[in-house]
């Protein structure tokens, strides 16, 4: 089961992720900002509030994204 262990919000609406496999990957949230559920993340200060909760990335206000989506849509990052 894929789980996120750590997250860092980067500039340009990207997330630096570490998964339970030890892999570090980068995920671009920009394509998701067009969806109503993610619109609040357009505010850079709000986007920066990303944290890990129960193995996935969450933001205040019950916003989250599945760890499988994060893994499959991300690229390796050193």
C-alpha cells in the first residue's frame, strides 16, 4: 500500500514527497487547481499548509488527494 511519509510544498504549486518505499518524488498540483475542491490551493500561503495525515497529503478544510494519485502522477526527485 502506497503511503506518503513527508511532504514539502514547493514554489510553482509542486509538492516534494517521500513515500513509504523511501522514494522521493515531485508532484505538480497545477493541473488539479482547476477543480473546485482544490481552488483554495491557488493561494500560495494556503498551499504551503500541506501536511501528511494518514498516509496522504492534506490541507485544512478537508482537502486531500489520494496517495496513489500522487505516486502515479509524480516524477522521481533527488
